[in-house]
C-alpha cells in the first residue's frame, strides 16, 4: 500500500488490468482491502471506473461485494447508482 492507503490491486482494478488482478490475487493480494480515504475495495474501484472486465474478474475471484465503504454503500449500491457504464 502507498501512503494514501491504495494497493497495487486497487490500481490494477481502476485501470482495468485484468491480468494484473489475477496475478496479484495469486500472489496473495487481499481482494477485500479497503483504501483509507473512501473505504473502497478493488471491486468498487473497478465499478466506479466503469471497468466491466475488472469487475467480472474480481467477482470470479470471490471478492466480497457486501463490504461497505465510508458512505455505507456496497458495490451493488454503486452499480444501481449508475457508476458502471459500458466501456
């Protein structure tokens, strides 16, 4: 994690780097780690950036979609709010 509390997995998810997501998970990255500023997981980052491929990969790797961020929202709340737009 960097000083802002962001992990390499979050960066990969927010940039739709599916191969990096799979690699990092295989190396033991915590799929459910939350950043310090907003409480977003890699899955929420993927949704907020509109990256369906990254989101699908994280779901397949069993990322926990029930975790809430600092606003009390889950990934499903963000999807319903229209955060996931087609790429």
